[in-house]
C-alpha cells in the first residue's frame, strides 16, 4: 500500500473528516484490520487565516510548502491539501515537492464529467467562489460552467464557514440559509452544487436536499483511497 500525505488543519474540523473517510475507505476495500498509511501535518490555522485576509498568498504558500516538504520527507507517496481554498497556492506547493499532488478540483471535476454535469453551482469561501483558481480550472480544463450565489449570499456562506463551521458550530438557522441558497442555484439552472469548502458537509448533506450535492471532502478522500490501494497486495 502507498502512503498518503495529508496537509491539514485548515480547519482541523474537516481534516478529521478526511482521516476518518480515508481509513473507512481502505477498510471497506481491503477488509479485516486494514487501515490507511497516512502522514499528517496539521498546521495552525490562525496565522494561515490571517495571511488569507491580508491577501498574502505567497506567505501562505511558503508556510504550506515547508509543511509539504516535511510530509514528503516522512515518506508520503502523494499529497492531498485538505482544503479547497488553499488550492489557490497548489502550484507553489507542487513545485516545492517531488511527489504528486492530487488536486481537489480535478477529483471533483472527474465525478461531474462522469455524471454528465455541464453546469454546476459552487459554494465555498469568498476566495473560492470569487477568484479564478478553482472556477477557472473547472471551466477551462473540463468544460464545466460554474455558477456562484449572488453577493449577499456569498457573504453569508463565507461568514458561516469561518465564524461557525471552522469552530465546530452547527446551527439550524445556518443550515436553512444554505439550503435556501442551494435551491436558488438550482432555480438558476445548476444541475448540482459543489460543496467547495471541506467544512460545508458538516452542515449540509445529501439527506437534506433533492439537489445533487458534490461533497469535495468525500470525493477527495475517495480519490486518495483509490490511489492508496492501486498497488496494494
């Protein structure tokens, strides 16, 4: 079995979900007492979030690239960045290491293409919804049209992520708001909605709506499991 490197802590709430999902996936595939070979580096999110707010993405890239080098040095065969937003600096991280980085947007796009989805809604941090590093990748490399909520709803989504979900707070009021926003994307023509922040699935799941949801945490974890066991004996 290969060893997966997890660059996590952004937030630790969702990183815990990655750890659980990957181990469950390996157990399901291989049975018995099998579990995943994982190297985890969990950063302190407070300074990373400050760099995000200040727009110092190069500073954030340096911190994460150093962590990625340590993950590689500890024996990982490939790397996952356990957050959608910080894939903004995925190129800098990939250039700092010699192992492959499995991009969360690529894994998600492969599922969308398999499901023949051509137009999809995207929920995430303001950085993910408004900047081009994620939407542009889906559109340019996979031909998927990406829709985002209106400005007021984007502010709600961003606020709930940072002020509630990253702190482990789940409220019925925020769930209702997210479901309203999801319904609005469907009404505007989306064929499904990407949960493009790894914390969102803590609040909203497929059981809450008939709108097809694409949980990036689960999709990314599933891709890691497939890579882990690809050469397993």
